């Protein structure tokens, strides 16, 4: 029966990250610099709120968009922190992680034949959904511009079929972000066109210098903003994301969300309420720690001899170029490094073909692990050059 499945589903490949893990999973004594989630526990007060939710039988379906006080807290969180203002009654939807938010949003926007712009390299969670919609992912090569899209590069890729653009900043896998001025310029290019902006800002709280800015500040009517608690509150397993969009868009997103999951887990919603009220600044301590690690890793990468290292503005990743002396694909490089030195990094091609020639290093691990991992990378590099 396999041949009768939706061909768009058959075309989807397992992620490059998974493929790589499957090949190196059994290596003993491996230091992993691949982690895509915070290495801190969920804050205690958030965990207590979830326990109380269970004890108080808050275990039924909630409103499809999430219980109202949580939506109020979510609206106030992004309003206070990022100066973007949404009505909790009809412009906020709580989802099962940002992942489900991305699915709902892209399926609500895209039709067969549409084009969706996105920066390359990029988080691998978008292209399969674009493909499932019968639409086409059109990458904007950012490798020559410190991994940032710009007003000019966007302009150059817009066609009559362009229906949406994904702006995922701070970025996974590169850690870079866009400044307020860069966002304003991009908003000016997109304003008034029939193009939706999907702003995936899941790493917004992990912005190291200054505050995060959202394009929604300048182009609210065309923007659908996605955020969540996985990274800010170390809550990846709780599966809480959020979509913010003008009412005329949200009311349609809500239908797709409703027929998809009904609502996010009620217990997790109570935990999220605690996180977005008493815990609105929980990310600060984690961010300070990531910043120390970021600076340490930068120093080491330069000492080891990596060239053109782009220092991240946020998140917890470095995306570094494999030295020219290596005549290997990023997959071969990562595999050889894992086997010879027992350090795992993610091959760059997992983040689209624009990531070929790079590796992603995560610093969501202890300084000791980073020290050891980077020393092993250093000996791998020096033994080949
Ligand atoms: C850019 C980006 N968006 C979305 C997600 C998914 O987040 P969630 O755990 O909330 O589904 C991730 C997870 O790594 C990510 O890096």
C-alpha cells in the first residue's frame, strides 16, 4: 500500500540530525555538542504549578485557544517585553509547542504552487510542512551576509507566487538575530504586499545584547508571530507554544488548531501560566550562563583556527565553517570527528544545502563539557592540517 500514500509525505526525508545520531549513537565516551534544548531544569515554581493543576483536577479540555488567563499572561508578556500588542480574547492561541504552531500557521497560509521564502541555513522544521502543503521552499542564501536576510535579498527573491516568508531570529542554527533597523527595512519591503511574515521567535528571551525586536512591531497586519516556552523556560517536554496574529487571521488559525489538537495540555497550560506571570524573567539567569559559554567558545574557536566565526546574538549555537584543508562534506567531517575524537556536532547540511561546509556546535552543556569537546576538536583539526 505504500505507493498509495500521499507522495508529498513519501518525499519527506528523516532529518539529517536524526540520520547522523543513528550512526554515532553507540560510540562510548562521546561528548555531545549537539543539544538543541536548554541544559537547565524547568524552574521549580513552574513544576509546582503543574503539580497543583493535577491535584486540583485541572485536567479537562480548555478553550481551544488556551484558558483565558493564560492568553492574558501571554499577551502581557510579549507586550511588556517586545512592545507588540495583541488581544488575549481573539489574537492569541496556545499550541502544543512552537512546532505545532508552525504546522498550523503554514497549513493555514500555503496552497499548492505557493512559494515560501526562508533563510538558508535554517531550522529543519519548516521545509517538510511547506512540502506537505504542495508549496515550494525558496531559500535566500545568507552565508555571505553573516547568516542574515536583508531587505535587498528578500526583494530579489520575491515572485508572483511568494505567499510567505519565515523570519526565524534569533536563529537556530546560527544564533544571529536582526536589529531593529534591519527589521524596519524588511518591513518596508514587505508592507502592502500579499505576503505573510511568519516570525518564529522561540529564542527571543535568549538575546544577549539589548532586547529582542519582532517584525510584528513594524508590520503587525501581515505578521504571525510564534513563540513558546521550550527555550525560555527550559520546558521542551511540556509542549507549550504560542501564536499571536491579528484577529482576522487568528480566527482561521484557530479552526486548524482545533481540528488538530483541540487544545494544548491543560496541566502544561497551568505551568505556562506560572512561567508567564511569576516567572517572566526566569530566562535571565540562564541567559547569563549561555553568554559566558558563548564568549568562552568564541575564544577557543579563534584559538583553534576557525575562520570567519560569526559571534551569535542569541540562542545557544555556533555555526562554523569547516577549515578549507578538509576535503570532506559536513556529514563526513562530523562522522570522522565522532569516530576519531568522540565529539558529536551536527553536520551543517541538516539545515538545508546552504549549511553544507559548516557544523553546528551547541553550548547548551556545561563549561567542562565544552572545554573537553573543544580540546578534542582542536586535536582533530591539528591532526589533519
Ligand atoms: C527555530 C525553532 N523553532 C521551533 C522549534 C520547536 O520548538 P518547540 O519545542 O516549542 O516545538 C525549535 C526547536 O528546536 C527551533 O529551534
